[in-house]
């Protein structure tokens, strides 16, 4: 991945990148912890895939099932 940052004169784009990374890392850790807690909940269940939004997953599952059935 290539990322280009522009900064005003006298500003360090690397400092922004470090701060941005810290914020997103903290957010990601929080989201991951909440998802794990939700999955452990007795109210959690796996539902069907949504063909409109998860078509690539559905195609993979269909191809896999076809491959193992032959």
C-alpha cells in the first residue's frame, strides 16, 4: 500500500500518521473486544449469509461444496 501525506509548511506529516495509527489501533482493539464478547453471548447465533452483500463468500462456499462432493 502506498500512502501520501501532505502537510502545511512547518508541519510534520509523520506526526499525523503516528497519531492516526494510534487512534485507529485503539478503535480496532475496542471493536475486536466487543465482537468477541458478543460472540460469547448466549443470544448470539450464526445466521444465513446475505447473497447481495456476501456474494463472494457464497460463491466460495458453493465451489467448495461442489469440489468435496465429487
